[in-house]
C-alpha cells in the first residue's frame, strides 16, 4: 500500500508523570498497541497530546487528519456531568478532558470519522449531554470489568442487529468476546446516541452517532486484541473515504 493510500489518524494521548533514564517529568505518551493497530489497519498514526484548546485550534488540528481516535485513560471529571466525585474516581485531568471534548465536537461538526475507546466512549456521551456510573461495582456488585493490576478480563458483548458496529464486525449476529478494563460506564445516554452493544447485565459497551458518516465508540479495548483489528479497519476505511471526498 502506498503512502498516498494511507489516511492520517490522530490519537489522543495521556499526559502523566513518566520516568525514562535519568528523567522524571510530565510527559505525553500512549501505549504502543494503539498506534500499531492503526498502522496494521492501513493508517498513519499521529499523536495528539493534551494542550490549551479552543474551537479554532481543534478545527485547525482536524484539518490535517482524516480520522480521530479518542483513547482510554483516567476518569473524566464528574463535574462535567453535574456530579460530585466518587471516592474511587480518579483525580481529574481537566486539560485532557477539555482537549478531547473540543476535538470530538469539531469532529462531529466536520463529519470527520471518529472512534472512541473506553474513556473515549465516556467522553463522547458526556460531550453530548449524557452521564456516567462513576463506580460500576456499586451498580452491578462485582469487579469483572476491571480486575486491577493491568489485567484485561474478557467479557461477552451482544451487538445490536443492523448497527454500524455489527456491519464492521462482519454482519454476523454472534456474541463477541472483548478485553475490558473499566470501573465506570455510561449511565444516562446522550440524546442522539444509539446503544449498539451491551453485556448480559445491561452495561452499555458500545454506542454510535447515526447523524455522522462514522461515529462509533466502544467501552472495551480493541487495541488489546491484536488478532482482531476490524474496528480499526472500519475507521481507516471511513477515513480513506473522507479523504477522497475532500480531494
């Protein structure tokens, strides 16, 4: 595949304190699995670290992209959906919250294809007016969705028939085993979003935005299933079409 056939996909990053060699500094980073999946799917990965943002800055950033991924990470600030913080909720990363919120808003306005992953699904829901369960064990009584210690559990999700997600996954109405690591989930779904996958206990595991050409977000971590890159391929295909339409 030539470089001209590869769409440019922006991926948001963490901004945390990190150690490497003699350095111990705040740093922007992203697990390699994310951008490896984009590359394998036929895209070119570009990292988008948190930074001061305005609608104009976000729009300018998106002009250089053909697709966007809002990645996983720390919990969203509950003040964004009108709640006090639960004791189990992470310290807020307000710079990242604002950055990703504005990128998503501008992506929707520009009909830029986007994929939300874990935190990314929650950012999408909150940006459009929804809310979150801050600590899922309080709701369902178990910790299956976040085992702790960096261990990704596998759970089975039921994908909605005729959803965009089902089409990306090959159109078969079969349960899907996915890797998860989340202690929060979507509670009140935002107006305009449609649920496209759940687990048997009712936890929302995927949503999509039908008003755009490609707007899908999953609560699981597809980058942790390197044997199945269909979600990344779906985004890359949509990004390629977006690029052609702009040419």
